[in-house]
């Protein structure tokens, strides 16, 4: 089967994309608006870009109902700061509840019962129940499309990394203790450490 995305409605093309690109890590993004009110939302289009400078990115799509921008994007463009809270299994239910399209005046921290914790450098709070936080300042944002199916690419420079002490050893994060969760297609999630294996990368043979 060969499918040209341009021949499909955006929501059908979307299903093929999320069914192909997986598992996907989840950026649980906390922001504030210009009045200082917090917002918290998950995004599974999320990855790293570079280590020096340390850049990460995520993509908030336009709302599927009316093509409106999400509160997270509006807040980041207004304040130029955000925090990516890494999702582990212990907060996956609250993360999912934050995917509800609440009105802009609703603080998701309060709505789902998560705890605000002051960040080290940026103003948006981080999620206290998350074990790893990436505090970011906006590096760049690119917009693609202006109707449902379109989206933006938010690029952030990481200015502070918080790692819970129990997870940090020898300069690395213990992913077994972190118990990260990934997104599959539809309503399916995966435990990232449920069935892992080691595959060492080979080096070029020396002559």
C-alpha cells in the first residue's frame, strides 16, 4: 500500500503518522500566561535537537475542532519560558487528564491535583511529582498551517535540569528508577522499560 498524505483528510493522515512514529516520549509542559496563571499540558511530538547548545523541541498542533492555537503556545510566545516535566508511570493518569481542553482560565495543576514547585531559573512552575525537569527559554518557534491539522515547532534552550537525587548516578539518569512512559497510537501508552534489550553500537574496524 502507498498513501499520499495530500489525498487524505488531515485527521486520517494524522492516524498514519502517529501509528508509524512510535513510541513517542511525552513532554508535559508547564507555562504561565502574562498574568502569572499556570497551565499544564502534554505533547507527544517531542524530541532533543542538540547538546551544545542544549536544545529540545515539541510541537503543539492546532485544535482539531476550530484550528485555534493551544494555551501552551500562546503562553510561550508571550513569556518566552516553559518547563518540560518528564512523565513517569506514577503521574500518567494526571498527565492524561491534562489533555482535556480546559478553558484558558483553568489551572490544570489544581484541576488534576498536581503540585506546583518553583523552578530554579524560569518563572513557570515545575511539577513536583515529576522526577526530571527541563527548564527552558524560547529559542525559536515556527508555524505550519493555519487550520486543523497544522501546528508549530517550539524550540527551547535548556537552562536548568533538575534530576531527583535517587535517579542520578555517575553523570547519568537511572531510567529503570525513572519508569518513563511513552505514547503509542490512539489511546495506547507503553512502559518504556517493560521489555528492553542492549545492542552495542559497533565501531569502525581499525586497519
